[in-house]
C-alpha cells in the first residue's frame, strides 16, 4: 500500500506545535510557578499557547496505532496479524520504554546521576504497543471496541479512592492515574502518562487504520464525519457538565474566559472530553489535508516521517537553549539548581512569551535539515534493522 502522506503531514504539524510547549516549559519566565491553564492566574495568550499543544499527545498516540496497522498490513492474514508482525510491535514497545528511561530522561534533566524519572508519552506509546502486540490477535473491530470502551469508560475510575499502600499506589499510577513519588531526597518519579487511558486512544487509532486503506475521497469523507461527530458529542457532553471530565466548566469574569473554561479539558489523564475535542480536531484536519500537496505539506512531511528522531533531538536542543539563555542572562554554573525533577533553570532566569516564540521558531528551522538528512538516510538503508525503531 502506498504511504499515506496525510499521516506524516498531521504528525509533522503536531510535532512542530509540541516543540512550542517544551520551549515554554523551560524558557518562559512564569513557567516554573504558573499553571498556564489556571484561569485565575493565566492570560489568554499563555492559555492558548499551552492549550493548542494539547493536540500533540493524543495525535501521536492515535497515529501510532494507525501507523502500526498500516505497516503490518502486508503481514496480516484475514482480519488478524501474524506472530512475527506482533513480535515486532512488542520489541518496538520495549525499545521505546528503554529510550524513555535513558536517552529521553537524560534530555529532560541533564543529570548523569538520574535522580529524576519522568514517564511521559513515549512510555505510554511503548507500553501501548506491547499490549497491542497481544490484542492484535483479535479481529480489528474488536480492538477498536476495546479502545472505545476505555476512552468512554475510564473517567468512571476517578471515583476510586486514592491508595495508601505504596505498591498499589505505584501500580495504579502506572496504569490509570498520574502521581508523584518522592522516593528519597535524591530520587523522585513522576508518572504523567498512565498507560491504560492512552492505550484506549491507540487502539481506536489502530482500528481506524482500516479507513486509511480506502480511496482518498472515501477516507476524507469518513474521517470528516467521524471528526465532526466527535466534536458534536464533545459539545453535548460539555454543556451538560455531567460526565466526561473531572473539571466542569463555569461562567467566568467575562465571555472570553468562559470560553476558555469550556475548552479547558483535562489531559492528565486524558478525559473523554479531552479525547473527543482533540481527536475530533485532528480528524477534521487529517481529512482536510489528505491528498493535498504544496510547500507547507512537503515541509511538514519532513518532520512527520521521523517522529522519534525529532522527539529526541528537539528535547536536547530545547534544554541546551535553556542553558544558553541562562548563561547569556549573566548566571553562572553555580546558579543552576540540581535535584529531583529540576530542569536546572535558575529561578529568575527566563524569557517573555514573545521571545519564547522566537526561540521556538529558530529551533524548528534548525531541526529541518537534521530531519531531512535522517529521513533520507533511513529510506536509503532499509538493511539497517535498528533504524525501524527510531
């Protein structure tokens, strides 16, 4: 089957957006103390800078499932996937988790002692692929049904009271609910992306891979209908304030902030309303750009073809930018804080939001030739097996 470039374009777009969030996290002056979506303290510009990046994680996870379906299409027998193909999914999942624990966590903290451990989206994707390698024995429609049951049902788990037993608390965090663990003065762990809620999104994406086998006109229509349906359901459920998100919306000090409250859905873990809104927008965009080719889509495709390479490199560049910023602002190495879950930024160092956008744009431009080179190298060397994992 011919490569579906719309997937690369969509993935490229959210990768570009994702870098903005990470630059803001490490370089924006209030980022260390201010929650950008707290309506009591934020501004519309800061809120939207953070909110637009909510598109990234669910799109990554969803399209990881879709790409898994498409890449294994030739190895599928009837409506299931054979053993060797499922083994590849399993091994890729293991590799992603190992990268998260080592190369990626070092990029977060630049700490050779590894006093911090942050489990984010790569952990969720890796764990999801491992489970998908088992579920892929089932007919594809059943994989999709399981995914939908998770997406629509996991919000009911917020009724489960917190655990006090450390082992149970850790297991619950790894699977269902984000949590922070201060293990010792020299080690802390934050589980930001519990596996099961994100697995539901991946399984739905895997099942939707079947739509990508259709002609462009057919799949554009299908994706648009599903996307608009998800957005309509989001509006109905959000207006009701009954189910789908632990943070209900409320009337605010003015109309703009009321709208911000309405779209201020919960990411950790991804609520049903968060998934409906973000995946609905993603599917509408995917439908709109499917089959289009212009300078913008070609530019985004360069990033979208090498997502893991981009993800790793961009974190190192963002962190190095933070260090360079602090040094240029007059701080010395002794001013850089160390310890668990510390990015190492001096407390008063930082840039205004406008300069954050300038740094972000510069990093995106810098990443372009690197991604283009790696994409060509990967395409020209299919005999190098490990390239399939990065």
